[in-house]
């Protein structure tokens, strides 16, 4: 059943992505001020939103693990963080490419860039911590605690750096601005690509969770064999 | 109240051990002086631009040297199963964590005082111009570093790669706190007046301390006992 869901998601994401790529590169016109490079926003923003959603899903799963002790929540949290980290890196890389063309620099210490980097560093630490612990219960417990601290820290970083430096363009989505900052056709395409990227993320999480559960089974069998 | 008394007892025990052995403080102070010395080769110690970044240099020294203190906090309880004995005593996990954080806090403050004297001499920075303000910033930021250090010192105490993992985990978490401390300390060392901007950063310090102390207390059982 899980395999069918994954295949269904991947096929739907591929079809939607193909349609989106056609629209983004062949139908939508260039942006008046930025030219063709503005198209990077269709990957940059959805990757950022997907990554952030993932971290807060991982926070909820970590709390669930700590309250229930069910390893499925831990496997799911680890998978979600891993996939979110990939999308955060996509977000930073695409942002850097855009900044090089528009600002003439690869990086600036702007609040959004800094908070995105802090996110990547915190959750890279989360994955490193998991690799550093062999005992499954200890690994799940400690990484859940780190995930909770990490998510709270991301919120504090986001708010504190907001008062510090700002060079990043302001919000464009109507949901935050009330409209008027982006052409409706472009905004529609941004949402469409978000759905495609979200479906890819969910499919990756499902695949990764299965691998995580399998590795835990192998680990417990190895322990049984060693104990015998 | 009973928890606070237990925490003070743990902190007193740690400080008494440290007073006798001086293992963390000597290493951390030597490390702090070495970093300050190295910074003098990276920047011109008497240039105006270095004075502008003095707050940043100081807090980097405190944070780096602090990691040596946190590493020892729980690690000194490992020989002779002392950590297990502490956990099986009537002491609550939250009191133990709070006590360790208090111990870290006092040791870090001593380290900061030593570093400030050295910094004043090496870099000709007059850090004593606003002693009360500087003391408040140091106390707030040091408490944040201490509580995060205690939590993650406890989390990583049984890991093979403890010395490697601790800095990798705590420095990204400390970023908002360090930014706030650097901003306010920079203003104080440059003898500029405190404005609404610095007060805003002061609020970040307070918010960080309150949230992370509350989280640490709430998760103490999870981190230490289960």
C-alpha cells in the first residue's frame, strides 16, 4: 500500500512539475526589472516553505515521540528533517545564484539568509547527533530534545535577525501582503510549483521512513544475534 | 524552593571540586588568553576598526572557552558511576540540570573577568566605563550560554564523539544570544550611549534565557533520566 502511495505521489509530482516547467520557461513572460532570472523564485520560495514546514512537522513528531515512546514518530521525524534539510540547501543555493545576478554577490548577512543558514547548521547537527548514537532509544530521545530546542531557536533567530539587517526582498505572496506585489499568473505558478515540490518531499519522506524502519529492524536483529 | 536548594547544592559541589582541581578553569582561561593573543595577529590590536569589533571578539572568546567548561560539567560525573548515583538520589532531574547550569554560570563569569582584564591590557579597551551595564549583559548572556551548555553537555555526555558533537550543536543554537550580546557589548566598549536598539537586543537576551531555561526544566527528565 505504502509503495502504491509513493508511486502515485511521484507520478503526480512528475506530471505537475512537467506542466509547471513548461509554463515557467515557455509561457510566462520575463519580469520587467529582473529579466529571466526571476524564474528562480518558482523553486526558491517553494523550497523554503517546504523546508520550514518540515522542521515544524519534525517538532510535532518529536513531541509525540517523547510523550508516547513510539519509534515510528522518531523515524518519521528523522526522515522529515533529512528531506527538509535538502530543500533548505536548495533554497540557499538558488537564492545565492539569484543574488549573484541581481546584487552582484553570492551572499549577504541579511536576516533571512542568516536564519536559513542557522537552520541548516542546527539540523545538520541533529543528523550528526543521530549518527553519533548507536543505541536506538537514546538516539530517539536525545535527537527529539535537540529538535525541540532547534525549532524554538529558529523562531528566535528569525525574529531577532529581523531587527538586525534587511536586504532580502519583502514578502510577495498575497496571503502575506494582501496582493499587488506579484502578477496573479506568476503567483498562481508559484503555488503550483509549491504543490509539486511538496509532493516530492512527502514521497521522499515516505521512502526514507521505510529505510529508517528497516535499518532499526536490522539493528535489533544484529543485537539479538550478538546476545545469543 | 526545595528544587532551588538542591540546585545550589549541586552547583556548590561542582564549584568545590573545581576549586580543588581547577581543571576546567585553568584550561579555559589558558585557551581564552591564547585566542586573544591570536586575534592580535589577525587584527591590528590598536586600530579603531578593532575597537568597533571588540564586543564580537570578546564573546567569541567566551563562547569558545565556555565549551571546555561545559564538556567537563557532566563528564566529571562519569568515573565511578557518579552520574547514576546522582540520578538515583532524591535529587530531581531539573535540580541537577539547574545546578550544573549554575556551576557553569559562575565558572564562565570568572573566566569572563579574567578575559576582560587581559583584553583591556592587550587591546587598550576601557571595558570598565559602564561596569553595571556590562555586568548585566554578561550575566544575561552567560546564563543563556550556561543553560544551553548544561543541556547539551548532558545530552552528549555518553557519546563517543562528545568533544566533537558539543560545539557542533551548541554554537548554531547560541547565535541569537551571541548576536545580542555582541551588539550591546560593542556599544558599551565603544562608550556610546544605550539606545532603543540596544534595549531591543536586551529583550532578545531575556527572551532567550526565559524560553531556554523553561524548556530545559521541562525536558530535564527526558534528557537525564529516561
